[in-house]
C-alpha cells in the first residue's frame, strides 16, 4: 500500500471555516482528518485534477454539514463508506458538468447516494478506505516516535524502499531497522483498527453537530 498523505492545510482551513463553530470545531477537525483523504482519493480516481478534487472535498464537507444534524445511520441499508463514496461520485459529476449545476443538492443518506455506485467501484472504495485509515493511524502515532525512526519506518515498511538503503540513509543498522519495523508495525496495526472502527461509526456522539 502506497503512503499518500493528504495534508492540504489550505483545504482544511477552508472547510473548517465553512462548517465549524466554537462548539463543534474539534469534532469537525476529527471528522475532516478521518474522511478528507478518502474523499480526495476517490475524486482523483474518477479523473479530477488535484485542485478540482480539493474543491470536491470542500463541497462534500458542506453537504455533510447540512445532513449530519438529522443523520440516523442504519447499518442494514449499507456501509457509511458507500454513502460517502456515492456522494463524492455525485459531486464529481457536478464538477465535470461545469456550468450545468442544479439547485442545491438534496440527499437521503445511503439510499439515494447508492444509486450512483456501481459494482466496479467496490474495490476502489475499499482500497481508498483502507489507505485513509492508514494515513490517519500514521498521523496519530507519529508524535510518540523518534523522527528518524518514523521516517525510516515509513520509507521501508510503507513505501517499500530498499532496507539497506534506508538503514544507511538514517544511520541505523539493518538489525535496528528490523526491530523498528517490528515494533511500529504492531503499533500501527492496532491504531489502524481503532481508526477503521471510528470511520465506520459516523453516529458517534462526538461527531454529531
């Protein structure tokens, strides 16, 4: 899995300015950190340039701000990732139809959005969902790790660079790099499981507006 960290602070600031307030800003920051990378990657996978995919991120979070206050998640109707990827698809179609936008989007969570999903999207959605969880998990564990160990781990275990080359670059032995990989892989696996559980539970109390 390739490490593709989505860390566009300009987009993040624009989104939070548009949807956050003093009472729920922390919740919105958490929501953004969980889902922005996924939204961006799905938009890019559908052919948008980076700047247009950034626009879709902002639009999708505005849609979420409009709908989450009354959102009741029913797992029997499908997964939240299916709703979210369907919403991204809809907004990508809007972007591709420049100058032909309709009135404000009205969405029934999960039901209408899934009309825009095709079976071929499933593998892409799953891959990007896992990638987004990995990115967030890495972001969370990074502060507790020595910078050179974190960089070596990402280069070796995540990006797949040559072990000896990475060890030489960061001034550590191959055995030490092996121990770093072993320790941080276990830590990352545990954190990724935690992030995935959060991503699949959009109705958590601290995410409500």
